[in-house]
C-alpha cells in the first residue's frame, strides 16, 4: 500500500517538497523574527543583527539564481531568494521596534493599501518579461514568487482586517475552496509533465496556494490576534507622527503666506478643502503679503471682494506696485 502511494506521489514529489520547503522557511522566519516584538521582553537591537544575516542569505541565493547554469536549480535559487527577499524588503524595512539604535529602517510600508497599484503593474511587467525572454527565467521565478507573497501579504494586512466579522468565515471559505481547487490542478499538471523546470515552477506556485488554503481554513475565519496585539500597538505612534508633520506643515504654510510664496490657485485649493480659513487670507491681504496678480485671481474667483482689497489698502501696508497693478486691471478704482 505504501509503495503504491509512494509510486503515485513520485511524479509530483518535486512540486510538493518545494511547497513544503517554502512553508518551512516561513516558519523559520516567524520564529527568528519573534524576538523583535513578540517576546514578552523584545531583544534590543536584534534588528541590527537580524537584517544583515537575512540580507547575506538573500544575496547568496539571488547570486546563485543569476549565475547557476542548471535551469531547474536556478529556479530553486530564485524561489528561495524571494522567500528571503520578502522579510528583508517587505517586513524588516518598515517594521517598527520599541527600543534600539534604529527603531525603523524606513517609513515606507509596501504592504500599505496603496501597494496594490505596484503589485498589478509588477504582474503585468513580469508577464511581458517572461513571454519575451528579456530577463533570465530564474529571475522571473524570483519575481513571480516575490509578487505572489506581496499579493498575499497585501490582502492579509489590509483587506482581511477590513472585512466585516460576520463575513469572515464565508470569504475565508471561498479563499480556501478556490485555493484547494488550484492546488489540485497544479498537482495534476505536475503529475503529467516530465519537465523538471515545470515541476519546479509549479512547486513555487503550490507554496502560495497552500498558504492561502491554510489561512482560509483557519486564521481568516476570525479577527487576527496578531493584528490587534502587535500592529495596533504602533497606531498611537503613527498618529503622533502625523500630528507632528501637520504642525510642521502649518508653520511652513504660515511662513509661505507671510512671504507671499503661495499663489492664488494654491490658496483657493486650500480654502476649498478647509486647509486654511478665509480670515487667514484676509489677514495676509491686509499685511501686504499677497502680490497684485494673486489678489486679482482671488477677486475673480470671488474668494475676496474688491471692498476687501480697498479695506486692506487703507491699512497702508500694501505695496504701491500691487495697488497700481490692481487699478490698471480695474480691480479697484482708487
């Protein structure tokens, strides 16, 4: 019986073990990343040691991916390079830690909701590169695996948390069901083909759909404990950072307004969106900070009136050249 099972699995074995090896690398990644923030007492400066090690592994596998002459082996190197590229580029680059010399390497998170735009164009670009042969096939396997992980993480980090709780089991069921069907199709193709290269690519694809099947069968059926525990911990810091950025922008806005560096179109745009108040514009007008050309634009757009301009002129702080310009353009008559 066991011999029959082994004989049946043998044509698909390369595809299966590649997918299982991918899951093994994922588990290794989760375990080795846990000291960053999942331990009760995270290891300070662990990221300064962990990231270089991952980068060295990524560099080795990607170098072999590009230089290996055996095509099926080069595909494998591309696959494993992508598995290490994701924690380097997609996780560690923007992962914030509580303490250390460097608490965050980059504030650009490619898993943010806007990442779908780059992922879509990435898949389109990969399709063209694969069909035209403009890029080595092993590098295309690297890109395919990386984009697949990116697509997976993009859903997990954004859309899955946005799904209504009561809809989670239903959507997760669809994901698991579709993934199971795709997995069976991939294994059927692997069973029928004799190409080692095709079996390797199918293994890379099976890894992703196996991960989707596992997530859809369990984790995505309910809200994520990891999300509410670790991701939510940094929301207050992000809000504080945005408030500080807003304060800096307000200071810069005031400076540019006082120096007459904002044109009428910019002022109208900000007024339309309640980014500045009407009184602020009138104060700048009274202070003589607005050039005549911009004053005319604001009058034409009915943002300020000719009487507002006359009242400001009466204050004596508007420049004579601006007043002359406004008289010549018949904005004011005195």
